């Protein structure tokens, strides 16, 4: 299959269903896609309501990044329809956003399962690190639940490739301040190390069952607090070993933070000790 056409699919092979939610560019629907082998795949279809050339390019840039990704804990791109109306077709994850799922399932989720989600997201980020990609928007709203024990990192709308030693200088104003590292807030500097900070905030959200980080502050107050040494407090459900990892992810200096591969190991170890020490 020639590069670049691999993900081109035909609208005739898609049956569109109900609306799942509202995305930044337009409605997201569920549906069924019949693949060339005749297999029927449940899909999520992202649409773009404003089809001007520059908006369309921004909309499709997420898909073009996703074309190169293949990981068990990253949302899978099925294909793209590049003729108007443009669509991005992804694998469907029935349980929706992790943030909502944590609230709905709070009484049945074990600590071990919460750690498992953290390990899976961390593995996805270690994979992106290996590709020199920064995600820039790691949060439970951007993680989808495929099944009770499998989550997928999604929403590559803000992702960029970065060269080694390089960083992406953001120009977007739609930035998730309460999740961001201080150097991202101050200088719009985004690196793997700032992704590590955000991952720490995402782990905090998981153990807080999707509370908003710093909900007690205004966006404008966050960076001052961080600079005076204030950090998110330990959520009740968060094991102390994991909270000490979070403190390291939130080192003020980017170089002081651990890498994703190291975090995968530490989280796995925390999972083993959790499973060994409790029955929940
Ligand atoms: P934003 O940038 O504002 O987050 P977006 O354009 O990235 O928006 P999404 O958040 O990805 O859009 O999608 C909108 C909604 O559609 C989400 O709330 C989610 O519930 C649903 N959705 C998106 N992709 C999938 C999928 N693959 N499986 C199931 N639901 C999905």
C-alpha cells in the first residue's frame, strides 16, 4: 500500500450512528465501518463543521500524527476521508472518557485497577517519547476506556514532533493551565519533561476520581503557587509510594523529573506491592 493512502477509506463503507459528543471542530458520532476484508468495526467519527482550507488542515493534522502511531494504549486511527465533508474515523471505545468513567464506577474501582490505568498511560507516553513526540494535553478527559481493564490515550490535537534538545513553542491560547508545568505556563516550553509533569497531574486526577486539579484556584494564580513550592495534595486513595513519584514528576526544574520508562518501572513496582498488600 503506498504511503499516504493507507488510511484513505470510502464513505460508502461507513454507517453513521448517534452523536457521542461535541469535539473542538464538530460533532463526534459512533458508527460501523466495513473494512476491505469484510470485517465490521465499531468506530467513532469526528466531523468538522467549518470546512475552510486552513481549519480543515488543523483538523486533519491530528489524524496525520496518529497515522504513525501503533500502540495497545493509544487510540487507533482507522482512516480519514479527505474529501468534503472531511471525517476522521477511529476505533470506538464504548465506555467513553476516563474522567466520567472514574465518577460512574467509583464504588467498584480498586486501587490496583487505578494503578493499572496509570501504568498503561505511562507506557503509551514512553512510546511517544521514543518517537520524539510531545503530547501536551495529558488529562483524564483525553483518555478513553476500551474495557474495565484497558485505557487508551487519545486527543493528539495538540501533539507535535520535537527534535532532540528542541522543544515546541506553542502559540495556542486554549492551554490547560492547571495541568501544565511551570516552564510551559511561563515560556510556552513543551518537552517530554513537561509531559512528565502533566502525566503526574493526570495520575492525581485518577486517584482523586476526576476532581479538577487546583479547583480551588484561578488559572492566573497557579504559577505563583507552583513557584512558592505549593503542589497538589495527596488524594486519599493515592498510595504514598505513588505520591512520592508524583512529587518527583513535579520537580520545578525539568531535568529533575524522571523519564517515562523509569516511571513505568516504578509504577509497576507500586502495583505489585499494592496487589501483595491488599485484597481490594
Ligand atoms: P477537545 O479538543 O475539546 O477535547 P476534540 O475535538 O478533541 O475536543 P474529543 O474530545 O476527542 O474531541 O471528542 C469529543 C467526544 O467524543 C468525547 O467527549 C468522547 O466522549 C467522544 N469520543 C471521541 N473519540 C472517541 C472514541 N474513539 N471512542 C468513543 N468516544 C469517543
